[in-house]
C-alpha cells in the first residue's frame, strides 16, 4: 500500500510558529461558537425546518456541492460514514434531500437538495445574516469600517483554508483509491493461486 503523502495542513507550518495564526484561530473559533449558540438560542423550532445545526450544516454543504456522494460529504465535513448515513436517512425522510442511484450499493448514490431543502438552506443563511446584522449594529462605526475593509482579506483567508482542506481531501481520496486497488489486486492474486492448485 502506498504511503499517504504529507498532510498539507501539517506541512504548511505549525500554528505555534506564528502567534498571529493562533490569535486569528482563537477569534474564528469563538465567532463560530457564538454563531451556533445564537442560532440555537432561537430554540423552539426557531431554526429553519426545525433542524439541528449539524443537519443545517450538512444541507448547506450539499448546496455548495450538488451531486456529492455520501462518502464525499463525510470527508468534507470530517464525519464518520455512519453519521452521514444517519443524516441522509433523516433528511430524506423529511424530504429535504433526495438520493439518486445507488440501488445495489448505497455508496454510489448521489445526493441533491429538494426544493424544500433549498428553501431550508436559504432560511439558514438568513438566520446567520440576521444574527450578524444585529451584532454588527452594536459595534461602533470604527469597528464596522475595519470589518468592511477586512472582508476581502477574510474572503482570501477562507479560500486559503478551503485549499488546504481540498488538498487533504484529494490526498485522502487518492489513498482510499490506492487501498481499494490494493485490496482488489490481493483478492485477484488469491483467486489466481487457488485456481492454480
């Protein structure tokens, strides 16, 4: 089996080498937690479709990657395949996503949002926009101006982080394909040896 290539996130530089990276990571982590907490605080069916944040993140990821397979979504979201299967089954029952193909092997199915699922994603985006709009209104003009000027840099940072994730996903997919090929070759060799007896 070929060795996996070096993790692009590990080889890009250690976080403890750059205190600025640690500071940005801390702020981003706290913002993400605060956004989730504010969204959950709406409670009582306040989240679109009455879904959990995990379900909303799943359908949002599918909206960004239409036609993705369950395994691809598992890798993108760093979820266990069994967790993705649970999400897919629940969201399918709610008629928010649909599975196409994969009759004999569910791993080959592709997923897409239904119109109701697309509506839920739009509603979720509006919830997040509303939370940020209210929070931004509480900031002073100087802070709002600083954030507005920082938007291009934040967009660029998002692209750089996505590129790291994409590289890691590509490496994982190559390693998975190599493992599958190796397993198939091993099985074929075993059949060949048995046939030669």
